[in-house]
C-alpha cells in the first residue's frame, strides 16, 4: 500500500501501482485518497503540490461540512482547483425537525435498499440519489491536469466508493479494490482521533467505539457485486447518467500505466 505520511493527515495514499485484470497496473501520481484535509501543514501542502503534483481536490463532503470546517490549506494554492461534489443528499433549506425526519427516512431507505448490509445500501444510495455528483467526481478525476486527491471526512465511505468506481473503470479486480478499501483500518485509531478534535465530527465519532467506524471487507465486496446486479455493470450506470463512453476510455487511460 502506497501510504503518504503527512503531518496533518493520517489516511492518505496513492492508488497507483495496483494490478489490473489484463496484467497492467495503475499509474502512480494520478489519483490519491485522503480523509479531511483541514489540518495540512505548509510542509504537507508543499509536498502534495510539489512532489505528487496535486492540481485538483475532489471534495465529497456536504455543503454543511464544507462551510462549518471553513477553508482548507490547499484552498490557498492558486494552482489547485477545488471541485466540490457532495454525494450525500442535502436538506439545506429544511428546518431541523424536517431534517431529522428526512434523515430517519434515509436510514430506513439504506436498510431497504440492501437489507443484508445497511452500509452497502448506504453506498448504493450515493448512486441512486446523487448520480450527478458521483459522475461529477469521476469527471473531475479524469480531467485533472495533474494528480487528483479525493477526500471526505474519514476517507473511508464516500471516498471509498468514488475510488472504487474509478479503479473499476481502470480494470482493477474486485479483490484488490476491497484490499485498498479496508487498508483504512490500519490507521483507524488515528483517523478517529483527528476527527474527534473537529467541531463538525466530534459528536458522531465519540458516540461510538472506534471499531464501529471500521471498513468491512464484505461491504465493499457486495457493493461491487451490486454494480452488476442492480445496474447491469458500471459502464451501463455511467452511460445512463451522462458519463460517456469517451469519458470512460479517457479516465481508464489516465489511471493506467501506458
């Protein structure tokens, strides 16, 4: 696993060097994944931009998360584009009472969508409820002039799904995608520790044991299986949501070793 050790983030890695089904591999320095980037130090920023060539931040957090947390250090770098693609349903104009009711409905929908694994149902909800944002995130990765770094809060769920979709386009086999997804568990305590210091996330992370935040291998495995079962495969879902065959080919080429 190509971990990138930074001072202000603990769940950062390059998904280059992964094998593809046809014997190739993904390219280093094209696609990075991370948790919240709010605590990056100047040295971290210099390393991401200078050493890894980051030109695009693909931010999957909600609008509320983004505004509550405020600007992140990479936002001050003129050469880095911030692409905001919130993959969770947003209830920005609703009252607190209505938001609570809508959240309860969303949790019930996650359970109904895939009763055997509610978290898989939650991931499928990104595709069902926010396809334009999921497609937008993949488009931002595919059109980045340099490396794209994808992040959410912990770098596990929203980031895990978008990275899994990108790697599927690149031809990475399911078992390798799952292994990348669960690698987050290697840094889980440090991730929870970081988020517990944040005014946005402290209530959620401290209300559950650390183990409750773990990435489960079976969740990502069934999610990838459901791409075929529910949607006829990822290319079919992408095409149905405006991500063209040309864009699929361009993203695949960008992420693979020539």
